[in-house]
């Protein structure tokens, strides 16, 4: 298949329209005091607007353009990604309904000493984020409990909520069933376990530094009363099964299907739901992923149209004038996904938009694909966790009574800043190079052949 040689800045207009519609709608609704303003317009509808603009601007017949759109929507990676989204949604919903999230929270609260409650909130949020693959769901589940402990212990509620958001972003960034992980790995063509290892080398030091800071500055004035919390270790096992089996390299479809069945059996045996209700929970999980399913599919179609028209080639030509080395290429990828997340307030959208361009840059400058996937996920999560109009911060702030400004919480989201710092350190002082030894070996062979 011949590589597309078209180059056109005009081809990027549909992308710009999509982002513009998304951003302007959020700004207007926010100015009118609408809650969750940046999430009122369904993202798939905004993509449709961009696709309509592409049909108007691009050359060729309607049938030709429609064929390109459909081929992009039906791309193998896009379809695989969409099916994984559905299974991840089903697993998350079934596990929650059988009491998994509640057991994780209560188990954590039962074993963590009261004097370390702020650190405990961060760790619990991290585990729930990794287990469920959703930072928003983590914040919604943990924030009310965290506020209760903060009030009982005389802690700064903003610091405790900042730890909750940070833990959620840590888990979301590393989770093998997170939509950001799925999007990052599929757009770059890498295994989830490899991306996890690349991420972990950066996220773990950031988490450790955050824990140290919380131990120093998050000690309670008074120790809260130790309350008994009911939990079931058995209900935590499906999460461990999914995490461990995915990291061992088991096929992701087998992992998620096994997790759904595992959670379903536990829920049916303990009476949390009947077999019929179990199937309904699976379907509800599918429906919960409808937005991201449609968004991914339509974005794949729009990206194919933009690429055929020469939009991606135009971006690459411009970037090559700025990027001179592997380090600057990594910085460029990080900056692109960060700016897109700031504009869209959606880390998955920002990865899907920048994924194809990041892949081209990586291949051009010899960046390991798993490192690129890691950078896309890390920097989209960093900014998603600190923008004042992001869902994570908005839900977190909603749990604090009398909060003056979301910025009172944002500056205490220490994990996100630590993560950004270690990610930049890994670019300028590549202490994670040992993860790329396979890539270096390829280069050595290539150089010897030359």
C-alpha cells in the first residue's frame, strides 16, 4: 500500500471544528452556571459536526468520502479498542454491583491506622482506580467517605480531596482496563503489560513522593474514632485476578471475560443479584461505554479522512522543523496531548486525537511505542486531574461544602505535579532507558548493517 503523500493544512479544519465546538459549548454553558458544563455536549455529536465539515471541504465524491470514513471506523485497532471498552464497562459495573468497590473501601479503612488517614485515602483511591479503570468513579465512591474522615480528624478537607483525586489519577493511568490505557495502547500498537511497565517506572516514584508529602503534611489534629467496616475479601479477588492476569500477558479479552464471570459468580452465590439481573448489569456496563465506543469509532473515521487529505502529513512536516532529536520529539508528543486535554477536558479524546500523529513521530525519531503510549497517557492524566473544569475536580469539589474555588483543591493535587515532574525527568534524564533495551538492540543491529 502506497504511503499517502498529500499535504494540506486545510485538512485539519474538521479536527479544529470538533475541538472548537466542544470547547466553546463548555465555555458558554460554564458562563451560564451550568454544572459539568464541559460534559453537557456528548462528544460523539461534536465529532459528527467535524465529519460533516470534512464531507463539505474534502475533495472527491460523497461515496469516496463515505468509504474512507467507514474504513477508518472499521479499522482493526478501532474495533478491537471498542470491544475492549464494552468488556471493561461490563466488568466494572458487575464488580461494583456485587459489592466490590464497597469492600475495597471498607477493607482499606479497616486496616489503615487513623493517624495515616490521608495517605490511606490516596492508597485506597489508587487501588480502586487501578481496579475499576475510572478516576471519576473513584472520586465519586471515595470522596464522601474522605470528607467524613477529614471532618472527624480536623484535617484540611481540600488536602484529603486532593489525595483522592491524585489516587484516582494514579490508578486510572496504570489500570489495564482504563479507557485511556486502551486508547494509548491500541493507537500505538503495544501490549498493555508493556505500557504498564513503562508507566510504572514513572508513576511509582511520583506516588512515593506524594505519600511522603502526605505523611508530613497530612497528619490529623485529632485521631478519628476507629469504626468497624464490613467487607468481603472474596469480593476483592476479581480485581486482583484482572490486574495480575493482564500483567502476566493473558489475552485482554480472556482477562475481562474471566473477570466478568468471576464477579458474576460471586454476586449470584452471595445473593447480590440473580442470574437474570447479572446479564442486565453486563448490558448496563455496555451502555455505560456507549459514548466512548461511538467516539472512538467516529474518531477513527474522521482521522482516516484527515490523513487521506494530507492533514497528518502537514502536522508532521511542521513538527519536524521544531523537533531535532528523540528528546524534543517526546516533549512534542507530551505537549500535544496536554494542550488537547486542556481544550477538551477529556483525556481519552486527547489520546485518540493525537495517537496517529504520535505514532508517526515515534517511528520517525525511533521512540519506543510503549514509551509513546506511556507519555500520551501520563500527560493527559496530569492535566485532566488539575484543570478546574475536568470531571474529576468538579466531582471532588462538589463533596466539599462552602468551597470558594476549585483552585483551592487543584493546588493540593500533589500527585499530578509529581507525576509531571518525574515524566519530564524521564525525558531529560532517561532513567527508564532499561525498559527500551529491545529498541536499542534493534538500533544496534541497524547501525551494524549500515
